[in-house]
């Protein structure tokens, strides 16, 4: 499972992501993607997004079972607390 959260991005970028994932709420994209497709879509988010922010959440083999990637300055920050990734609101 892959989740991408976008803030203040161009509509064209959101439209591009809807080719691969569903958008149940504005700026929230959910899908089951291969690692290659996930990484290419994330590269597209990072290169096509100069004014907004993005967060990628995907499954990995760890204690929590998932990890985060951030781009830009999202309204929520990910902090490491003794090996656990937690969300801190600004």
C-alpha cells in the first residue's frame, strides 16, 4: 500500500497521479504500486512540485511496517522518537 499526500501542488500533477492511484480526498492518493512505479511517481512529485509539499508513506519490513519520505515543507513534520516515526503538527 502506498499513500501520497500533497499540499499546494498544480492540478496537472494531481491529474497525473490519478492515472495510477485513487484520490479519495483532495491531495490524498492511495494505491498498491510496485517499488519501481512508486519511486518514479515520487520523483515526478519532487520535480513537478516547486511551490507545494508532499509526503509519501509506504510499507517496509520494519517494526512499524511503514516509512515516510518528505518533499518541500509539509504542514506536518515526521520526527524520530527512539526509532519510531511520529507525526508532529506545526
